C-alpha cells in the first residue's frame, strides 16, 4: 500500500472533515475476540463449520434455545458479562485513532475500550450515545463523542444482538440512524475493522447516493490484501486458477464499493500496517496545524496595531492555505487570534482552515498543570509561531517554556519548525537570538530567510514570509 499524501487519490481526507467508524477489528488487538466469540461453544461451532454465517440469526438461536429459562437472567446482560475482562484493555489501533484528535467516533462495538482510551489520553470522559433518546438528552457539541450504534455493555438493554433487534433497528432507533446518515453526508468516513456484513452502513450510503447522485465525497475502508496471482486480466483462455479468481473478484469488489457506495479501498498486507498508516496520517495532520504562541500585557498603541496587523494577515493567509490554527489563551494575543479567526471563517465561502482553542491556561494553574496544558495544546502541531510574549514581569516564562517543550522530538515531527518574530519584542525577540534556536537545523539551513524577520518589514510582509516558510517546510509530495 502507499501512505496518504496531501493530494493522493486514496486520501483527500485531510482536505475534508472526517469521522472514524470502528468495527470489531479495530479493537481485536485488545479483545482478541471475534464477533462470534461472545456466544457459547456450540453456537461458535455452527459458525466455524460454515453451517451459518448470519451472526444475528445465531444470536437468535442462542437466546431462544439456551437462555430462555436460565434463571430468568436477561440475554443481553449475559452477553455483556463476557466483556468484563476486555473493557479496560489498551488497543494500539484505538490509540492511533485517538491521536488524530477526532472529536467523534462511530462504532458497532459493545465494549468500552474507545471511551476508556479517550479518558486516559485526554482526561475527559466522552459523551456516549447508545440509543436515540441519548441524542435528546446529551450535548452533541461536547469535545468528544462516541456513537455506539449497537449499544453498550454498560447498558445491556441497548445492545443490538439478535436478528429481531437488527430488523427492528430502523424503527426503534430511527433518530440514531438518521444521525448516522447526516454525518455520512457531512464527513468522509474512515472505516476500520468493519466488514459491512450487517448492511447498516451500506443501506444508509445507498440512500444517500440516490438522493445526492453527483456528490464527490468518498469514504475509505481498510482491507487485507489476499495472495495474488500474476495479474488481474479476467479474460482467460483456460480454466482460471484460484489466485486468478481472487484477483478478479478483488478487482470487481473494489470497483463495486466505489461505484455504488463511494467507498475506496486501501489494501494492507497485515494489520500492523494499519497503525503505520494511521501514524503517517497523524503526521500529515500535524503538518497542517500551526500553533500561535505569545501574549502581552502593557504595550504601546503602535505596538498593538503592529501586532494586530500581523495577526490579521497571518490568520487570513493560513486559513486560505487550509492550515489549522491552534491557540491557548495567551492574554491579549489570544483574543486577537480568536477575533480574526472568527472574522475570516464567518465570511469565507471557500474551504478554509479551522481554529482550535484549547485547553485554557489560567493564572492560578500550578507549574505541572501549565506544563500538561502546554503539551496538549502543542501535541498536534508541527509548526510554532511566536509573537511578542510579554508578561507582567517582562518576558513571559510560559512562552519560553512552550518553546522548550516544542523542541522535544515526538512521533509526528522530529524537526519542529519554530518561527519567532523578533520585531514584536519580548519572548519572541529573546528566542530569535537564543543560541538554542540558532542551532536548530531549520534555522541553520535557512539563515537568509530567517534573517528577514530582523529587518524593518511591514506587518503584511512579516505574515507573508511566515506562511511562505511554512508552505516550503510542510509541503507534501503529490504522489
């Protein structure tokens, strides 16, 4: 397979908002379970011996003939109890997904691995939507939301297990199903570990494509590549081999999913490549995120106007080039960044970048709290711009610490790009002339470019030079 690039045909996910849809395969590395594993041994044998491949029918059989008189214990609760030992396990696949900082994940999984991982990573328990009525009682603008289409083990009555449950789904969970269709229209979906065997998503996509036949948004699925023969030519002069049949079917199936459901297929040799793929996607995602660091307390009117003009032009240029802007709440500067972002997003009719403003750093935060919040602000950004950086005591120590933290190599970026603007003074000027900054490879290789910022440039020229540097360093190949 090939990794996604900014303009690659298999992923313009980065040019769209996207959601992730997790099936059982997304947590298989943690649960070490297949769907059929939740049943008793005889039911598993029915499936494994090829007597029945309909999971929902098997669940009906098990419920009706094995649990109907089992001390009156509810069937769903009985099944839910089998997940007790897996709910707290860590999944490498899920952790890679959560690193993408997607604010909503859709899943058919019953276990609580996804929400547990979000809580452990970000310290926030996500909102859980298990059934239609949750949509009316929970906030859908919360930072993280997990939509559990088949219900959850922490509320067994919501679990979709049997044939009857599935056939009644469109009626009993109609609002939930409509929410899924709405999101399939708005976002590109990345399907991970989901086999499409239950037709839930495919029925929704077929309906969407009937209503919007000219839509160009694509969704993506991962599939293990089977052993291939020598080619995919389907015109045989002799009896085709099994390998040739595998190749031919794969060709037809891939095209069918793309034509009928707008789902493109990304082939993997093994599931370990999924984590490599998600890691590369995260790196590309971070390349499009720019952290603006800085603050001011008491500057002159002319200094403020100068900074406002830089930020105004900078935000407009970054957004128009589809970069996302991350900002904390640096006093004075943060307010200007938010105001300009709101201005250009509100009136833009074209696709643009987004503003991410989190988490807030407060005056009363302890050093440990500030360090952790700084990490969370910067973790998804491979580029930092430093403007001003004044505190009540002069140079902002928090901005200096953000600079030091940003230097630390991380999975998404071994060579961070840091652009301090010395003409804005304070921490930005101190860092620009700091030997640590001057020793950075990005500075050493481009001294002439960086030295322009020490000249008497207009605010507009400062902003234009910043964006030009970012475009050079964060550009990606076309194939």
